[in-house]
């Protein structure tokens, strides 16, 4: 496990600055999510960390758990899973993993045994001796994960690891990541929000190449706690009218309605909650969900990005 | 060094799996043996086409073995070069585009060893292909015409091979510099053509013109003294190839991005 220290990292393409000076510390052993809309510079940042893209300026250094600081070539300590991992499709999965393992500095024997282990872990043992060209998207993603992990890096970088997968593939990859959590420092970019909520400790929100908000997810949550009530109702005839009438309730400052749900921003949680529940009782509203004071990541995301 | 070897093994496996190592030497062999056979039966072929008036006597001087092998080199210099360039044109650019180069270079691999392995693999295609084709030509020429001193044949082969290796080195480096394989092939062939043109226009160009090696080899095969110092040209070709490769290594190390060009911005 290692922590990663990013200082003044910048990337410009001609006159366009994709990443503005970025300062960030990725905590050891934690899972950090890099969030942001498309074009926010998440992938560019990850590419700079892996060395595939040379930064215009700035430095990235790594501190291992033994306290050693690495400043130049981080690649022996990093694993990287790109958005759509690429392989020599004419090779078999096993051949590819052995090849990559040897390139990572493993001996022939070690590479062979690790390749076997990771094929097992990622559930590819059965397809190991088939050509990669015939693999499905989910299998490629899992092979990519095995490839990233084969030399036991201390930090794993993932670029939208599941956004291209179907729900089953998503589950598979997420549970693999879940099982690695705690043993390795994870940094991944994504715009699929709910997976961040279940996996991540820290959050970095990027917009237009800069960090707009960062911190521990639990802290960020607490910060905004007590300001939002989310309710969801079952369909009924005057639903629309009723939902929009909620803004008349005491101490509600803003309502956001989408379909069956309404997010009510308030400056006095207790008062608003009382009023709302009475209203529900009085009108016999078929309430299906009631969340008080827990901001969802999506709300945070929208709030920060729309700003 | 170890990584270069591992990467080379992968390249080698690819040459075999994609049958490149089969069809490129095969075409060279075909080119090589067709020349002496055609020359042998040319009078019969001309006679049997029947387009000549009755009673025409065909008097062709019998070519020497040296001339025939010289013609084989000319064949290699056109069709053979085209083939080799087409076989190596995308060796790096296609892997950059597909992302395989990125996958390799996120591991602790230096871009220099990546290029070196690519180059070594290209050489392992070029040298056997040329040798097999040339050996076939030699065999049939000796069978169908008169014997020819082995020393002249072998030195001529080595001299001529210098030109092919130079062009293939150029093709590999071009596939590093240019994003598309077609562009790499085109520019390599254009440079090869340019050297040929310089050769025609400026007879003292042997000082800096690797394409002169073919001409030098042809002189050797005909056992005539060359009109220029072949040794100097060999030396200059080695120097030029080395320089080209060194610039390639340097630019690979300095390269800003190993990502596909259209995916680089975000």
C-alpha cells in the first residue's frame, strides 16, 4: 500500500488546458473516487499518473507504507485498468498475462503461477487458453484487472472500470474491487454514482480540469446533512399538484421534483419534517420513501457540477 | 535488455502466428527463382507466343549468371521492398492506436526497448526473407546457367542486404513517428525512390546514398570493378542506419503520449 502525492500537475494540449494545476493526496489503503462530468479531465489525470501522457508540468510521487518515497518511475508500483483495456487479441489470456507479468519484472516461473492465480481469481480460468479476440466485454475488463494486478502493485488506478459493462459484468468487477479494498490503494474515475457510494472512502470532484470539492465521503455527507428531505410517492391523481404545493410548507426553501420524487431543501429539519409528515397523514398520500437529512451523491454531484 | 528480449519473443510469436514469417519469405523465393527460369526459357516463350513472323530467328545473348543474380536484386529492390515495407508499416502505430502499446508501457518497460524489439523482429523477417529468396535464385541460376564464384555471390548478398535493412529500419522508425501505417509506408517508399533518383542525377552520391549498394552488389556479381568505393557506401549506410535508429530511440524516450491520437485530450 502506498499513498500518492500529486503536486501542481498540469496538462495542456496546445491552447486548451485539460488539467489545471492539481494538488491532491491519495490516502494509503483507501478507495478514492475521481468524479466529474465528461471532459472534466479525469482520464487525462489518470493517464498522467501512469506515465502514458507526459504532464506539461508538476510532479507525482509515491510514498510506500515502509516510508520510502518514489519520485521518478512509479510504474513498478502502479497498476492501471483503462476504460477499454487493450490486448494483443491473437494471444490467449494466459499468454498475455504471462507476457505482461514478465515485463513487470517477474521471473518466468512466477509469471506463470501468478497468471494462473489471477485467471482463477477473475473467473477466467476456463477461457484462459482461448484467444482474447473471442472474449466478451466483461471478460476483457476482468483480464484487464488481472493484468493491472499481476505484479502486485501498491496502487491500482482504474478508469471508469464498469461504465461499459452490462449489469452482470458490473457486479462481477465491483465485487472484485470490493474484495481488494483495504489491501491496496484504489483510485478510480467514474460517473456511475451509486457504485462510488458503496465502495469509496474519499471523493474528489472535478470540473473543467480543476478540483471543485474533495474530502472524505462521510464528512461531505455530514456537512450537508440536515438540509435535504427526499420523498418518493406512489402515483396518484393529483400527484404533480401536491408535490409542487410542498414548497408552501414552513421552512422549506427549495423543492426539486422529478417524477415521483421530490427533494426538499430546508433550513430547519425538525420543523420541515413535522410539517411534511402531518401533510402526508392529512391527505393520505401513498408515501413510498422518506429520507431525511441524507444527501445522496447524486445531489452533491449535481450541486457541485451545476455551480 | 531483459524486457527487449521478452518483447522480441512476443513479436516473434506474432510473426509466426500471423504467417508473416511464411508468406514474406515465400514471395521472395518466388521472385528469386522466377528470374533464372524466365531467362532460361525466354527464347522458347517468345517463339511459342507466335506473334513473330514465320522463320524469325531469335538470337538472344545468353546472360551470365552474375547478370541474372543482378536482375534478381533489382526485382527484390522493387517488389521485395514494397512487400517488406507493407509488412512492417504499422508495427508500432497500429499498437499505439489499439492501445496495446499503452498496455505495455504502463508496465516498467522503457520505450527504447519497445522500439528495439520491434526493430529486431523486423530484421528477423527481412534477413531470412532476403536470404531464402536469394539462395533460391542462386541455386536455379547455377542449375540452368554456368557456375559462379561463391565468394562473389555471398559478398554481393551482404552488401545488398545493407540497403534492405536500411529501408526496413526506416519503415520501423516511421511507424513510430507517424500515426497511420499507410503514411509510414508511403513516406518510406518515397524516401527509397528519392535515393534512387539521387543516384541517377548525381553519380558521386555513393558517399551518402545507401541505394548505391544494389548497384555495387551487381558489379560484384558480374565480377567487374565498381565505379565507386562500395566500402565507403557500406560504412555510410551502417552509419546512417545507426543514426536513424538512435534518433528513433531518443524520440521514443521523449515521446509525450502513447495514447491513440483521438483519445488523448480527455
